[in-house]
C-alpha cells in the first residue's frame, strides 16, 4: 500500500444517497479527431512509392524520407491514406496483420482492431488509436501530410481530458481490464459526468497477463495509464473494497464505511482464484495463487536466487504459463487431472503437442493425477515441503503454485435479496451488458454471463475469462450509458481472442463453451512449431488455435463476424484460410 501515495489519489469522502456482449459489437461512437493536420504539419515523401494504386485491403509499410520513421500505406474501404505502422498494444507490425476490404485492420499478434479510415480503436486490447495521414500522388511520387512528432510516434492518445460536470454519476467497482475499458470508453464517447472507480487492487489498472506470462511486478511496466492520466480525465480513484450494493437507493458501500451514490453502476470485480480444500493447503506457507501484483511479488520472493523445487497444481493456462516462466534454473513439475494439459479447451492432440513443447523447457508432468495432501517441510513446519498424489507419489516442493481455476468475485452480492446470482456466482447480462432484472446496473468481465451468438452459439449464456473480452465489454457498457439508443444501432457477432505464452506464442479465437466441439482439424506440423487447429461442431467451425502461423488468427477473427468461415470439410481438404484474401 505504500505505493498508493505516489500513484493514485486516495479518497475517503462519504457520499450519501442524495448526492452487447463481446460476441456482439454494438456501434460505439468514437470521438477521436480523424485528422492530425495542424499548423505544424508538412508534406513528407514516401520512399520508393510512385502510385496510390492500391485495391481495397492492400497495404504496405514504407519509409518516410527525411524522418527516421515508417508508415502503413493502405486502402481502407476505398480510402487510400497512411496510418501508424505498429499496433499500439505491443507494437506488432500491422503490415503483417489483416486488412479487410471494409477497412478493418486487425493486429496479427493479439487481435487488436483499428478502423483503417479513422485510426480509431474498434476492439481491445489496444488503447491508443493510430494517427492517419493524408496521402497525395504527384509527379510520380507519393507524399503524406502530417506533423513530424506524430509520424514518429505512430500512435495518438484518445480524447480523455475532462472537467466533470454535475448530473449522472457513474460508479465502477473493480480495477481490472473491464474497468479500464469502461473508463476510457465513457470519456471517449462524450460522457462528462463524474466517474468514481472503487478498487481493492492497490494500484491503477495493469496489464494483468504479464503476471502469469513473466511474473512482472514493476508497476511502471505494468500500469497502462499513470495517475496523471486519470486526473486529467477527472476520474476519482478510491482504494477500498466493496461491501455491498443497495440497488433501491443506488448506493455502493465499502468496507471502510464509505457510501457512494450512483446513477449508473458498472460491476467489474473480476474473479477469485480457487484453492484446494485438502490437508495442508490452507495452513502451510509458500503455497500461492496468482491474481495480482502482490501474489507475483510473493512468488518471486519465495523463488529467490533460483534453484527451487516448484510444484504447480493445475494444467490450466495460468499453470502452464507459470511453468514456462519459472522453468529456467528451477526444477518445475506440473500436476494435472486431465490426460494432457489444456485438454478441455484445446483437445488431446493440441494439448499433447503443447505438453511436449513445455517439456522441452525442462518441465516435468504428472497427468491424470489427483492430489491428496500437502505436507510441511522438515526444516520449517510452517511452510510446504512436499505434495502427495493419490497414487502415493511424493513431490518435494520449496513452493507450490495453484492454477486450478477461478470463481466470479461476487461475494458482496450473495446475501443481496434484490439480485440473483447464477449457479457459478456470475451475473446474467443482456447484449448491452446490462444486468438482467436490474435498472442502471452493468456487469462486465469474469463476473458476466452473456448470450453468445457466434458459430453454433445459439444465444447460450457463457462466461469468458479473456483479457480483451473484459476490456471490450467495458467499452460496450460505456457506449450504452452514453447513448443507449445509438449504441445498439449496429451489431455483429464478435470473435473472442486470447493468447498464451507456452514456450511459443499460441493464438486463439472463437469459443467452444456454448456448443462444445466434436472434432479438431489440424493443419501444419506440431514438430516444426507451425500449426493451426480448427475446432468444429459438425460442419461448423467454432474456434481455432495456432502457433507460428500468423496472421491466421487475425484472418479467422475477421471472417467469423462476417459469417464467412469455411466448413470443416473445406479445411480437411487443405484450404488455407489466408488464401481467401482480404475479408469482405
């Protein structure tokens, strides 16, 4: 908590009561400026380009003469111009992504999507937009018009500065990806009322995937926006934990005694890691879960100078990523109940291939295994010393990390007579992420169950624990708050996306929760590390996973909402998804 005084404004003010899911992308109006031409703008020649004769969907990365910079020249739905060349999320080269004939530009790595005509962000996980530059053909050369610093930067901040006025008050409970999307979405779409964020994280919204993928703990590298950013947007950050919600009086109460009135409420409290209700696991030290920076700090501290025996219980994505992240200079063992890691999500073939890849990093596996108990260390009975499996196997352990899933963090609502939680503890929402049965209340991220309309989804309710799903849900809820009528004018199926560091980067798009899958079509070679697996239900392709085959995932994610994915039979005959050309 000592970092809070430097990073956020802590407020304990008492306030009285007086005071479309991701599978559907509603139209969310954006308020970015679509021209960067200023009094400082000037023309710059593009090296080696002689014509603007590009077809819709064509793109090329080119150097800007006189500047140490590049731009992406493209034809976005008939508009030929230049944009920043790299994704504003992690810097992926957008020339290697997918540009649809309508101008939709998708990052090849993590699925961030930009409007190629305006540069605006359309899908998470990118936050900053792309700058755009007018292109002119003259005398056998092509020039762009722009300000030098903006061309070099290759990105532009969204409209966020605001001095909040009276009227409606939005309260957001939670400090994760969904909150980040909601806060930025509200200001971007023109909301000028007060915004209060109540979070028990202890810091500002972070890039949470970096915790399991790299065990990073430096807030300067993890926080997406600094305290000054939120201050400029007049967003009040309250470090506290929600205790309950009075939906009748529209008041949120916190554990420190705070009372916060709302006109609109967004619940984004995320998930809580599961623990094992077995002997030793609740009482012994050096047994960890991973959800926040403090957890990562504790794990790093226990590992210390390396050379530790680490047992990871659970072959989930969190468990597998942690196995890879800690494998160097440590003795790492994964214990899983499935036949192969990630079998439920990826199937036996792909799970087996990933196990082999992770084993090449030195990680050992005990699969189809059950855990019986944790025993204390002989030298220090307060900490774990070994994990015992049901078959009698004893695994020595200096520390244990649990990756056995999460549950929705909705404990503060369990005794609330107004709201009904689903069997898994989640909240049922509609296409705008409004909580069913409640007025002016939204739920996003890991706590939201929403109707899925993707391939074979049939509107079944699912809960998707993806980083980009939560962030985009926040934007959708924000757009609905700002303008409910306009926010639902346009909608189309949405392809959830996630990625995982499993010894190599794996991409995933689509969803199998609603329909399941009965077969997997694999193209490529697991041994060469270049493959695509398509998950099918009958002839319908519902999801895909890949390694070393970018930008197949980006192509899949664009084709899915258009309803133009190929059939299982076409893929079995060897159809290459990229051979279909720019999605249209």
